[in-house]
């Protein structure tokens, strides 16, 4: 992950003050006290530059027991303080097959192919935790997070569609019933396209539903054995 750090350190240097950079270093878990000798001073006295400070931070990251975690936290805190730099950082790290997902750096795979802004904050948090745990090779934790996200989604659908209490159904039934509840809207969208007749739209829906069934079974088995 050092190549990512090298790609974005110039962006971070330009966007944050000397004091900000020290605070970010401390928040990321680095022993920032070892940078106390780096101080800005008024002319004509010679003080440390932001380049000097970034070199010092770079050295602490390389010496840390978990450089990846330090870099990840550093980037998360940068974006938390200045969300507008997220896209600039994302562009810089894309060439290394990484991206920014919900404010955190993650490998381009896995990622979430959905506009998460449409999801509740609870579901966004579960997805973010899942991605973070995959990145940390905590696959058991990732499964727990994704099962939690699915549970939250089905609960929301049950409430919005008036399907009753989602806990009265098995995990697999919840997914099936939640998905099936959108059949009318799915068919309606296709019926608005002149080139599609109702039978064709229903065939597409049937294929779509068939592709979901094995995923429901897989999710149910994972959930019951987790």
C-alpha cells in the first residue's frame, strides 16, 4: 500500500496545514511525538517545511507494525475532514486498483456496485464494515456484516411494502419475499417500453428471479452457520 501513499502524499501535503498533518498522523496511530523536532518558524529562522514533515510521517509509516492500517486511517481522516478531496484521491489510487468507497480506501475488488446514498445509514455502515473486514482478511467478520446488511434491507422492504414482521420468516424467505415484492414495479417499467410486450417482460423477470434463488440459499446457509 506504500505505492498508494506515495501517489497521494502530494495531494495531502497541499490540502492540509502543517498542524493538520501532525494531527492526522497522531489520529492514524503513529507516534507523532517523534516528530516534535519538526517545527515551523518565522523567518529569518529556518524551520521545517511540509515536505520535511511528510518525509517524517513517511518514515513512521514504514517503521510501523501495520503500515496499511496507518495509511488507511490517515486517508479516512483526511476525507472526513475535507470530503471534497475524495475524488482527487480516488483518481490517484485508481491506477493501483484501489478506490474510495464510503470514505475509505479499498481494493477495487471487492466493491459495491450500487449508489449507496440511496441506502440507510445503517446499511451503508454494514457495507463499509464488510469491505473493511475483507480488506483485513477477516472473512468471518465480513460475512457477519453482509448478513447484517441483508437483514436491514429486508426489514426495510417489509416495512415499506407492508409484508408484516420480517422476523416471522426465515432468512431465505425474507430475501425471496422482499425481492418478489418488486415484481409489479419491474414489469411496469418494461411495459413502458414499446418494444416489449408483457410476455417478454415476464420472461425477463422470471430469469432475474431464477438468478436470485441460489443466492438466497447461499445467504441462508451462511447466516445459519455463522
